[in-house]
């Protein structure tokens, strides 16, 4: 977009240079591009948001997870600053889908990602300067478009950080290397296939599912486990559920982010592939009735 000139009525309420979300872009990425367009350091827009929203809290900080599933205030404020409809900002998050799914106005990051690993696709950065919102879903560790592993560490060994007070956007806070020049590492085909299924499963539930059908499916899986006397589950421990268990040990948390738990449980039973964009609700749950009659067929 063109710069806002001083005579423009929006000059005092918006940024000099405004950006709009690209398809599939995350809010984190939008803030970084906003900083870049305005020639600010990488944490500037996030700091402005935190200071405006939490002016009375001395040590208020806005963490990565607060941007992955943000509050309505963050969305409204940012929409005003960027001169965009609120819905356009919402599209850079999973807020709309989570509201429909849970039937409530508020959601937490834990519904989609147990912990927030900051990682990125060097090729997405190089080509479009974007971090996609789907890359932050629990269980995703590859870019399905570029078929490379997501990178969490710089070539210098430093952990990548989304925001830093004295660093340009999209660069390492230690050696200043541009994230787009990090070496892309091809992801294993088996990993890509699994993550395609994980993403399709999230998308199916976010589009068609609701809390009632999620609870029903979780209970059904629990009964199935009982029917199989635990043998199947032990042999079906997936990469996803191991990561989940490790997170619980590391954080000492017993919090179960519901959609995460569901996708992880379906993965354990090798049922992810049942959920894809071509299947409607009737198709998906037909197998459940059949399998309940004969759990040993799993
Ligand atoms: Zn990519
Ligand atoms: Zn570095």
C-alpha cells in the first residue's frame, strides 16, 4: 500500500505504511511485515499493541501464543491501525474457526498448539516474507508447500526469536542472518505424508466438527482402548503423542488442549486419513459405527 501522507485524515490513527495479510499468513508474520514496511525493529508493533492494551500493567508482555490465538482486543486494535476490516485480521488467526467449533467467543492457544515452538520455512520467507498460520499447529514440523523441515535454529546455533528489540524483522537476533537465507532441509516423504494428514484432520474438524462430536469421538476411542485391553494403544504410540507426553513432563502441566488431544488420539489409532476435505460428516462417522462393532479389525 502507498504511504499515508500527513494531510490524510487517517494519518494520526494508522501507521505510515500499512500491510494486509497474505493468504494463509499468521498474525506473527503480519506484525513482522508491518515492522519491515515501516523500517522499524522487529518487536515494535508487538510492543505498541502490548503498551496500548496493558498500559496499567508494568511488566505486561505479549507472548507468541497470545498472537497465535489472540484476544478480540488485539484484533480490533490492529484492524484500526492497519485500516482493515476486523474479519481480515481474524483470517490471519484460527479465531473464526475456533469460535464456530467451541461455540464461544474466547479461545486459548492450547486448543491448537500445546506449546509454541517458533519455527519457520526459509523458502516461504525467501519468496514471500511470510510465516504461515498452519505451521504453528501442534504436530506440524514441515512446510508442505516447499517440502522442507521448519527451522527453529539459526546457522550460528541461536534459537530463532520472532521479535527482538534491536533486530531487523526476519533476521537472527544474534548473527543478523536473514531467515530467508537459512539452508532449507528436505523433509522425509513419510513425514510429509503424515503431516498432510494431520493438517487435513485439523481442517476437517475446524470446518465440520464441534465440541459434542469431539467429546463423543474421544470417548469412543477410550472405549476402543478398553476393548483392545491396551495392547493396540501401546503399539500405536505416535510421534505426536510422544511429543505431547514430553511436553507434559517438561512443563508439569496436565492441561489438555482439546483439538490437539483429539488429533493426537486419532493419530495413535491410525485414523487421521479418515478426515479430509472431500469427506462430509456422514462419510466420516460411518466408519465409526462399523469399527465399534468390530474393534479388533483396527
Ligand atoms: Zn515454505
Ligand atoms: Zn544467527
